C-alpha cells in the first residue's frame, strides 16, 4: 500500500460505509443466527456490532494519522498491524456490548470468539481491505501547501510541499529552491537553516549548509555529491549515513 489518505474526515466516511454494510449484511443474512434470536435482539446485535466497527475504525484512523506523520511512510507491515489492532479493539468492544445488560449474552469469551467473532471478522476483512485500497483513492485530497516565513513580514513563500527541493544557508539568510511550472526557482528570506528545519521536520540535513526534501533525491553523483531535481548538492560525512538510510 504505497499511498495513504490520513484525512480523519475521509476515513470516517469509509468507517461509516463499512458500518452500514455490516449492519445490512448482518441484519438480512443473520450469519450466526441459531433460530432463537428474536427480531428486536437481532436488530440490537446488528446495530451494536456495526456502531462498534465505526467507532473502532475512527480510533484507528486517528492512530494511523499520528503514526504516518511521525515516520512519513506506510507499507504492508503497517497496514497488517492496523488491521490486527483494529480487530483487538473491536473484539473487546463487541464482547463488552454482548455481555452488557442490553444483550446479556450467555457465551463465554472463548465461545464468543469461535462462534461469533471469527464469522464477523471473515465478513469484515475483505470489505475493509477493498475500502482502504480503492475507496480511499477515489476521495480527492487537498493539495498540501507549506508557508515558509522569514523574520521580515514580506519574507513569505507559499508553495506545495512536493515542490520544495532544498534549502541552503546564505549567511544570515536561507535560499529556498522550489519548482514552479516544472522549472527550478529560488527565493532568499531572512531566517536560519535551524529554524526552517524545526518548522518542517520532513526536511533532511545532508550538510551543515543544506537541507533537502527527500522526495527530490535522484541519485549519487559521487561519494560526496547527490543529484536532486535540477540541482546538485554536496554531502558531508557527518550526514551521509542519514541519507543512505532513506
């Protein structure tokens, strides 16, 4: 899973769709009905299990956003971990609901897990996978802009995050290199390299005078120089290991 939409609003829409699908499926198909459950009880089961799925997915959406913002990546291992944590929270939630005075279920935890939860998980898993793989991609994401401010009021540069190539030290100023209509431009503002790095943690330092946006890294020219989009920069020994780890 190379792309990930971390928007809480968009993920709550996905969670709502999953919950609605689970409610309709459970209420109509009755996958674990033993013939003793009346209409009211089955409605409460379907509604409660669906609502709990939405609630748990919402909790995981917040956790997912926090993790992604810290490490700036998402892969199959993290996606698998997301599903595992979701089912752990969901199992605890629906079992507590099952044993509550609302349903007053009689199964023990082991019986509930084997007779009910496994069936629910089998129903939910393919829907969650498809929803996260396809539906999230169909939801348009807003362009991610950043604003770089200097010490002077007029020192302001608003650009797309992906268009920022690198930032270089220029004594009491920094020179910002960015793309505009496919061409490399630069702007000098009064600030420090340290301040820019503190404001934009996704930037990677490769030299005491240079920060780069790692998405623009292309290749190594030699042991001491890298090629970015339309520009080359030196790499110092102190930061080479950080760059090699990207």
